[in-house]
C-alpha cells in the first residue's frame, strides 16, 4: 500500500465538501449519545449492524433528509470506527469517544470505485510544476496538483481538513514502493537525547532545531491577540486562523526535518538500532521538550523509509543497562545521575561521554540480541569506527596507565 497526500485547490465548491464533513460530525455525535445510553444500560456499546440499521431509518424521516449524501458509505465508515472505539473501551482502559463540534470533524472516507479521477487538459493561467487533476467526490469535481504519479489501483480516498479550512485528499494505492539502493554494510546504534536529538555510536550528533521553541514567542503573541477579541466576531476568527497557521508551520517544519533525517540515516546505514523508550513516562518528566522532539513520529517515518529502501530498524529491550554500563569493560556504575554528562569508569579508567557510551552499548546489545554476532570492544572500535581506542576515537579516551 502507498499513501500520497494532495491539497485541493481553494474554490467556492469546497463549501460543499465542508458541509459533507459537518454531516459526518453530526452523525457521529448523534450515535455517541445513543451508544452511551445503550452502554450505561447493557454494559456494552451498540454494534455496527444496529447503528447502520438505525441510520437507515433516520434518513427516511423528513428531519434527517439532509443526511442523504450521494455516497452513504462515508457515513457507514464513521459508524464502523465508532463501534470499534466502544469495543476497545475496556481493553485500552480509556473513556468513551468524546463529543466534538461538527466543524472540528476531520474528514470522511470513500472507496476507490466511488471516486473518479481525470486529468485537466485545459491550459492554466499560470504554469504549474505538476499536472492538474480533478477528482469527483459526492457528485462534485475538485481540482488538485498531482505531485506523485499514480502507480497502482486506487483502493481508498480519505478527505481531511485542518483548522485553517484547507482540504486534503489521501490516495491509498495498491502498490508497494521500493527504492533499491546499494548496501553500505554498516550498522549503527542511536541514543535519543533532549539536547541532541540523536547520538550515533560513531560519535556523530544529530541536533533538533526545536521548532515549537522557535515559534513560541510568535504563538504567545497570537494567542494573546485571540483572547482579546470579542467572542464570535470576525476579528476573533481571523486571529484564530493566525494561531492555527503558526501551529501548522511548526508541524510542517518538524515533519520536513524528520523525513530528511530518516532518508539520510537509511542512505548511510543498513541496520539501525534504537532503545525501546517509554515516551509517555519521559513526557511526564520533561514535558514539552519531549513532545517538541516527537521521537515516536520520527521512528514511524524511519520505519517507512527503511521498508522502502530495504533497511532494518530494530529496537533493543528498554531494561538493558545502556547508560550506566561501560562500553569497554561492561562495569556498571550505580551512583550515576542525570547531571553526570561524562564520567570515568572505575574499573578500566576510560573517560566516557554519557550519551555516546549509551549509543555504543545499544549497538553492542542490538548486534548480540538479534544474532548478528558477538562484538568485543576492540573489534567494535576498529571495524565500526575505524580507529583505535587510545588515540583517535571521538567518544572514548583512555586515561594513562598510572591513573
């Protein structure tokens, strides 16, 4: 499967697509209330079959005739997702789906045979870098620029909208994209940090620009301006869009940085080892900084690129002692704290950088855990890093024998 996302051109006809999304939001809220009432009485939510049957009856009433959109499968898909959420209340240990304003409903889904795609042959006023196509959704045509060629059969089309009112379509194709690249024969371990986004076992540090922190001042000013406006006025709506625009820019910057870094790592290394971190626990300790890094989203993008380029992204056990253990002799220093950024091993007297030492331990643990062999420190430094421990390694510098 391959998903490609395209932005629809801004046009007056987009209001019809917004109205269809609002209908999906109203239907979802209606059946959330109905399912909650059923859940309190019988201890389980309404099944998808009962919801679908009830929806069919409602659409025959004069009060709900506006729910009869051309492709009712989009509404059925909303009910199917809602029934699945109620089934997972007990298994996931979370509450029931929440009510939302219909204007905040994100979008709708169509099957591939319910949409029609055509290329626009008319000459445009301004030349575009990508060919212009139009897509037929719920009986109306909408234009967009096709920046990725369609390689397979379109199975599903998902329509989404953001807080600015921009509409996007995600085309799901029955096609697996594989980009063959030459093997590098290298494996690398990575430790995640706050100051440095990633620290490689070869000593290279990948910093994160911390985009939310960069845009924090502009965001604070925009939020203050928004709070001063009269509720429901046009001025408040303008400032709301300004706040949403800053959030969107931050998210786009972070996403662009993640994709470029993921492609760079996949081009450099064949096997990448990471630690299975408890990101939710880290958020409770460091909060906004961990959220700004979005390490979980980066791993998701990295795995996508690894499948595309035939690379391996592997995780080691989170309970492996990667920080306190010396990567040379394996001695564990129990009294190590978070403030100790570098330390000297009391057993082999090797001066260690905290993050780089953890990255080397992740590499060694990953190679051993996945049956790639047993790597001793000297072989590790000579073959992976390509230099000796005593003089050239950027991470480890052994002290004198007298020390």
